[in-house]
DNA sequence: ATTTGTACCACACAAATGTGTGGTATGTCA
DNA sequence: TGACATACCACACATTTGTGTGGTACAAAT
C-alpha cells in the first residue's frame, strides 16, 4: 500500500507526534534533504489519499494520524487462531486515558495492604483508584474508616437498611457499620503494575 | 503555587497536547478571549518561571509539559487513625498517567477471558496492558499463542531450560511450550474498571 | 514608598509556515 | 499511445505565528 519512502515519511511524522510536536513541512524537508517544500506536500497528499494522515488547512504542524496509523492503545478482545494479534478485526475498543482519569481532584490512589479482598482480585500492593464520596450502594467496593482506625477496603452490603463491610476472604469477618465509621470513597478502578 | 487562571491556561494547554497538537499563542488568546498576544505571553512566562512548561524559541506551538505539569494522582500508603485521608503525610508517591501511556507504540490492551489466572488476581474481563516482545523470563506473566490456537494469558515457567505455561488456577493444567507456540508479549499492568 | 507579581491591552515587525503555480524525469498499466 | 502515480525541484506569495516594545490597573509584600 505504502511505498518505502512514503512509509519513512510517515514513521518520521509519527515519531515527532509521539515526542509531542508534529513537524512542519520544512522540518520534514530538512530531515529527508528535500530541496523543496513541494516534494513534502506530494508525500503528504499521498498519505492523505491513502488514509494514514489528516491535515488541517492553514494550521501549522496540523498533521493528525488516523486510526489506521493507530494513535490510541487498542484493546483486543478474543483473538482467533491464525490471525495476527494486532489485526484490525481484533480491536474491541480503544483505551481512552482522558476518559478514565479526568482531571478532577477528587480522585486518589490507595495502596492496598493485606489480603482481605483477594477473592475480588484485589491483591496486596495493588493500587485502587478511589473517587471521594461519603455514600455508596450495595455491592460497591468502598474505602472506609472504621471505628476511627486505619483505612480499609471492603465490599459495602445493605441488608434491610443496615450496612455492613464484607471482606472477600473467608479468613476475615463481616463488620457492621456504626456511627464511628465513615465511607471515604468508592473504588472505581484497580491497577496492578508488574514492572 | 499557581493562580486559578494560570491553572486554567495550563489545563487548556495540557488538553490540546493530549489531543496531539499544542496550541499557538493566538489560539490560547482566542480560547480565553484575550485581546492581545502579550497577555498570553505573560501567562506562558509565569508557567515557565514556575516550572510547569518549557518553550522552544521561534518554533510554532513548541510548548512542552514538564513532569511537574503532567497529571499526577496521589498514591496513599497506610493512612493512620485520626489523620485526614488526603493529608500530605499520607502521600506515598504520585501516579503519573502521562508517563505510563507515553510509550504507546508497542503496547496494547487485551481483555481477559476465562478464570485461569484468578489466583494471580487477574479476573475475567480485566484489561491487561501488554508490551509486545517475543521473549520473557521465568515468572513473567505472558501473553502467548499456543499451538496456533487462540491467545492465552499465563505465567511463564523456566525449569531446566524447558518452558511451561502455568495457570493460576488448580482447575487448569500446565502447558509445555513447543515450536507451535509463540510468546506475544509480557503483561506489565492489569486494570479493572468497576464503572 | 518601592518593588514585585498578576492581569490585562495595542501595535508593529520579522520570521516561520502553508499555499500556489509552474517544471523535469521515471515507471506502470490498460 | 495516453493516463496516472511516484519522486523530485524552483520560486513567489499570503497568512500564521512568535517577538519586541510599549502601556494601564490592582494588590501584596518589603
């Protein structure tokens, strides 16, 4: 689909975009030792025509990569036999960083201590992303301060309007919520880093 | 440290950079209905002085975010009794969202199917962030194509230079790696969204 | 009382940058 | 043959864009 040179130009543009600043036409010309800006525009036109980039007229550096050139991190669903892993048909969605981590300041991470939530897949040293709120619903995973003690992560349970904190580990017991306890927030994401 | 307005300008710049194209001085002026480019330069100067951005002279749109300005969500460690949750002394580290997703190129997410890794806290429907690589080490959690079948997530085991794929669930059995199997990548992060 | 920082404005200028119109040469495909 | 894509170049032009030099007003700190 793309010629070698066209691919080289696309790779250069991608690299610059990844570094945070798309190149100008003359910067591309300099990189490839082209004597004319017209040459660059021939390449850009070809890349637009083939669907790898989009240009915004009259704006400097306004080169965008299309989905074809892959800007977001793809989320793959089931990957059938024989199909290359990153093939387009496997892409279930794209992971939108901005959606998950909106720049609101009522979010914080909490490092999990202990194994009381291990049955829910929350392991010691995991990070849980917590949205600050003082109320929550049945089955929400909440961060709670119990008896003015340390902070704990548990499953909130509502049984006939009485609230309990339920661990996801049979070695721990259920704690009823009382007036000395306070919900700090609700767990909206759990993250574990292996490196 | 930053005034409300300075923060607003910084957030606008951040948003534009995330979208792939930093703004020009006049685009910032338009956004905030400033009548003069000089006003914008006052803001940029202030942001440079306070260490949130860096500028490259004579280049259009050349605004870079410093580490200080990247989206940092506080990570809390142990929160002792009586101390407000988000107090400074609880902050163990900052989770730098921009940094985690900056490499982009050889990363993809895979949605996990099945419960074969449940013992390692990787549940069905979790997203695992995978770095593409064809080799891995003992105990790494890897994404692998076995017998040219579907993709699977398992623990890689090296016993006397023989490689095995080990599930984290006793209902599944250990699979020896053979010439029809291929490591696709290494799991570097696991993410579970509750909303 | 003076300095410093914040928060704006006006206008001009030079450089950077995209655009337009031409050109040459080579090869492929129908 | 003709049409088309690729791969370059030259040069002029208009707009965009960063820069420079001024200004006003207000508030807080020294």
